[in-house]
C-alpha cells in the first residue's frame, strides 16, 4: 500500500484521532492534539530510510560504488590537508544491521558520509569575541529545516583565537545536548555553533536533504544514545559511529522529493483539522450562549430542544463538555436551570435571619463586628434576578478569614502533627480531608493560624498556574496558609453551602480577573468579602444543587465515554502504523 493510499484510505482515523486528542482543550500541546498526524509523519520518515517509500531502480548506480568514490574523495582531502586523517572505526557487525537492505543499498557509519565537527563557545569574558556578525547557533535554535538567523553572533577574532568551527552553506546541524537532542537543520548561511551542536559537510553523492530526513527519522535512536546522567547528551564520537542504510544517490533524490510531497499532504491535513477544531468549539459556544441569553423559561426550553437534537455531534471533545459544564453552572446561578416556585420563602427572609444570627454572634463575642460593606452597585449585577432572589455580598452573610505559615525554623510548630493545614495548591479538588502538611497545637497557640470547622469553604487567593480562584471544602477541621481565604457561612444549611460553592465554581474566571496585577496576581480577603452573589430562596437552592449534580454527572459520563473512544482511536492509529511497517 502506498503512503498516499495510507493517508487517504484512513483519513477518518487521522482526523477523528485529532478530534479526540484535542479534547484536552486549548492548553494541551499540538503534539497531543494532532497525535494521528504526528504518527503519520514519523511513519513517512521511517519508510523513507528503510527503502520502502519509493520503488528501487535497477539502473541506479549502487551505493557501494558511491562509497568507493567517497573514500577516494576523503583520501584526497586528507592528502591536501583539508581534513584530518579520520579515526578508523570498527567494521559494522551483524547486530548493528537492524533490518534487511533493499538492492543497491549499503550499510555505513555516519562517519563514512561526511566531515563531522562540533562547535564551541568563545570565552564570554572577552567581549571582542561577540562583537562581530558571524552567526553563532545554539542547539535550541534548530527549529526549522533551513536556518539563517541566529540570536547571537561572534567576531573574526573569535574564529582566529578559539576552536569554534566555521560551517559552510548546506552543512547539516544536529543537536547533541539535553531536551534538544536530535533537532536538526540545514544552514542557509556560513555559520558557527556552540559545543551542543555537531555539523556535517556531506561528501559528494550524499545529499544534505537526505541526511536531514535521515537524522529526523533517527531522533528516537539519538535520544536513546544520550540516555542517563543529569543532562542526557551524545558526543561527536557517538554520532559518527551510528550505523545507517545508504541508498544510491539517485534514490536519495527521489526519496527526498516523495517525503516533501507527503509532508505537504500532512500539512494540509493538519490545517484542516485545526480549522475544524476551532470551528467546532466556536459552534458549541455560540449555541450554548443561546441558553444563557434566553429571555424566559419557555425560550430556554426551545433553545435546549434545538441543541439536544444534535447533542452527539456537538459534545465530542473535552473542551466542548467543559463548556457545557460551565453553561450549566451559569444557568444555575442565573435562576434559569429550575422552575421558580412562588410559594418558596423569598431570599430576603433568609438574609434577615442571617443578619439576626450574625448580630447575636457579635453580641456573644463569638465573632468580631466588621466594617459595613458597600452597597452593591448596578454595574455589579450582571443579570436580572428572578422573583424571590436577592443580591448580597459574601462578607454580609459569611465570615471571611485567612491563615498563616508557622515559622519553618521552629520544628516544634511542625513536629507534632495535631492539625490539618491547607495550602493553596490543595484547593484543586472539590473536597479536602487530610492535608499534605500538618501543624502542632503549639503553632495554633503562638501564630495567626486558626482552625476552621468542617464545611468551611477555602478559596485560593494566589498560587501557581490555575490555582488562584479555586474553591474546596473542608471535610475535616483545618487551618490554612496565608494564600487561602476561609469562608464560614452563618446559615448552616448544607443546601446554602453547596449553592455558594457552586457560585464560586461558576465565577472562577471572574475571580481570577479581579486579582491585582504584578508578576503573580493575587486576590485578598477584602475582594473575597466583597464578592456579590445572587441568592435564591433556600428551597430553590436545594433544587438547583440537585439539578446541577445530576447534569454534571452526565457530563462526567460523557467524558468517560470520550476517553474510551480516544483509547480506541489511538490503538487503531498505532495498529495502522505497525501494519504499514
């Protein structure tokens, strides 16, 4: 089967694999999202260097004759003192011949095919070495098939006084250190490199573009050669000893042309799938927006009916399912997810009871009297409230506190693990029971750490990555560090707590955007206290929580089925690749 047939006959596999892998959302890398096409590119390169990509031509000059000519060229270059006498390498053993050779091909070491040399780094303390215009490439800059512009340049003086190698136009570069091992490029200009890059000037008859794709196909081998140590690396000596199969010169040209053609097909397929992913997500967002913008319950049901008819086509990625989840939360906090009951006690009555309870707690000196919070402005009300709902600030119907980190230099604060102690990173899950670190009773007595009861809601005020704005709930009493806000609700109803928690889950992105600027944007206790929430009647809170839980469970089931589908698609992709080899 030709590779063109392999691509076109299995296009549904490649594209459906892309769609399922794109499920991890925009934060995931293209390498993951476009797994099928990545594997296809690897297959093309593997078939190319095995002699299975283009037909052999019996009239081609055999690779053995090319090697004889290369040996003569090398001997002449040594005689003319243009290159040093190369070190004799051992004969290629049977174990090094990893596959059967096509007719007219030959086994060689990379050392047989060109002059190889690594670069170096001129002394940084000599500024004159870096005041020139000679390109000087580092391994991380090998990001394209052809490169011409480097981040740094060196001078003629550096060439004269150091061991840096001046490479020719057309030389092939390969990275040898760390995470860049195996990256490769062809020079479009005369240039130098640092010691993490090895350059090859191919001998006549061995074309640089074939060497480029040969090195690309060998990347996993190169990475394997550099395994071990604090920073994996390969050396020039390891590189030149690598055994490979050499095709005739004419076939090298045919292989390069065919690889270019097939990679262009992959580029087109990749662009189509990326466009499809973006269009699909845009469609999902537009359609779900019709739900949250519905004028009333009747219009909402009509819009939902239209969406539900195409459910299987719409919610086929993790990102689309996450968008559906967020829409469910949005509908819930807007009062559009369940029907209102005019017989429910209005939220105003609930807030009156909370105010009375709070006043009593202050009178009993169980909590401190706080400064009155400002009235909620119209700008803070993003939607119109249903009948029976009220806007109120967290700090009015709850008590917001924070914690501290006991001195690390005092082992007595940490040796006795008497109390849970929550850090902001532990807000990633919806509940927290046992914490990673615990503190002693002495720490509670001598520092600003307070122990909060079960049911307290903990919000991360700052932290790395996605931490800021996350909310969790204590299943065991615990203190917190200073990066967390602790919300204790005066109304002890579980329905009320669950609704407030749900509201914070919905408002995650808004909370993050409210954080102050700087290198690490932060929330603070004041901002948490001032967060305005739309409060439904307590009975409606119960109905909303139940509905949300049921719908989010369905979303989780969708994700589970999706992951099972992903696994099947990946196995199918790998099976097609294995069959082709």
